[in-house]
C-alpha cells in the first residue's frame, strides 16, 4: 500500500492522530450572530472603521481604502459585520488569489480521498504534458509555487505580452488556458525555487478536479468540500474548454469565505468529520522548503498556498505582521482580499475590497480587528 503523503510533517501527524475539534455549533447553514456592543467597544470599532472604510472622492476615482465587506468570527460566532459600496451578506465577491488557498485545500481533499499523492507527477492527471519537462513537476510543487516554469506574474502597467497571467486570463491564452500554461517552459528544477505563479494554481485546480472526478464524480468539488461546509453560493469559474480557474476567479459571499477559514481553524474538520488529512493544516502553514531556500522579496513566508506570519530567525527575517500573533495566516488576493485565521485568538477575519491604488495594510487591519474581539 503506497503512502498518500510523503512528508515528515504529515507522517508524524498520522502516527500521533488528533481528534477533530468540538464546537457548540457549526455554521453549515448559517452563522450564529452576536455582535459586539457598540457602546462597550466604541473606541475599538471606531478605530477599525476609520482604518478600513476610508473611501474618498467619487467611487470611480478608486481612492482610499475601498472595503466592500468586513466580517469577524470569534469562538464560532459573528461578532462584527459591515458592508459598503453596494455589497451585503448575500452578494458574492470575486476572490482573486484567495482562490489559490481553496485550490490547495481541494488538493488536500483529493489526498484524503486517496485520489492522488503529493509526490505524483503532474502528468498523471495532465496527459497533455506527456513527453515534456512538465512531467517532473509534482503535485506538491504546484501548491508551493515551485514548479520551475518560466512564468511572469505581472499585473498593472504591464501588457499581455509581458504578463503570463494577464495573457492567460484576458489575452491570447484565455480560450485555452491549459495550453497557455504548458507553453511556459520548465526552466528550473521543480521543488527547489519559489516563484509566485497563478499558472501553478490553475494547473493544481485541474489536477484536483481530474483526480477527484475519477474517485467521486464530476461534482466532487461540491460533494466532497463546498457543500459539506455550506458554501451555498460559491461559483468556481472555468475557461471555454472547462479548465477550472483555481488561481483567481472563485466567487462566494464573505460569510461563506469565513466558513472556509473556519475549516482551517478547526484542523480541516467539520462537525466531527475530517475533510482534510490529519496534519494537512499544519503542513499548509509551515514555510515551504522552496520558499526558505529562495528567500524571495515577498516578505510573507508561504506554505501550501497560504501566507504566514512566521519569522525566519535563521534567515534574519522578522514576522511580516509585527503587531499580530505569530500563528496568524491568510489567504490573500489582489486588491485587498483576505481570509485571516488566528488560532490563538479563535478568530477568523474576512475582508474583501477593491483597493486599486495601494492595498490595505494587513498588519493594521488584523491588529484592529482583534481589538474588537478582545
């Protein structure tokens, strides 16, 4: 019998199995709500809102911090919630790269279901790449941004010709995104060098779907994860050839995105049922070997497509969010999308917005949100 996971972190977790956490209730249908008293927490709330809701001028000018939604969960209960710019609790929001963390979790579901192993070659699920160097890329390489593909992750002020991701989503590559991704050569040794890549995440989402479809049918993303945790309004976009857009374009309500954060806060368990392998969350929020070896300019260590507040003392790197507990981690997307999990405070913070000119400061946001909960 082959091991499903071949990492010391996860093997250790399997030997020392941990039970699923228990909760007074689970928000499978809806969140319980008990908002903090505006009178008791006036100073903290005022400080948070002055920081997070600072839209200035006309909306079309895109000035200031353009928060669309801010939801805070403490001890499994919504304690703060505010919307702006036409959004409300029932309106789905674009994830941008928050999607990458969901894709990583779907890989975890596939591992848990016995549908794949992290050491599998990408070509096991993407035969379109057979005979190329892409077959040296493992599933783990995809979710740790270490595929070795020569990818250009550029956004504003770049052309489709320069930016791999813009060309894939909006340019010549948008009609066949798999072919576009595979057109990027593998120029480095997979697993050794960290380079942020929406192409890696898109490919990982295809791997997850193809693996789970064999095991659990074409709706496996929903039957094995999304429906189980109550993501009732989630939309997972595809390109014209059916390629899932797991790197950037998933839509869900802020309350539903909070459920995803709550799944990770509870070690990949939901209402007594394990949906992610034992040890998966711990591995997801451990700096990857490729990140530590590369030490890129990106100051936030990266695990399995999550961003971490871990210091790296041996590399003289402090924690990225100095006023936030060290165990905090986040799913993060362009223009200020955030799902933040703070296990030591039993808190999930969801913030979505449209910060076109300068993203919201994560340290300042998380620090102020935690003050509201304390």
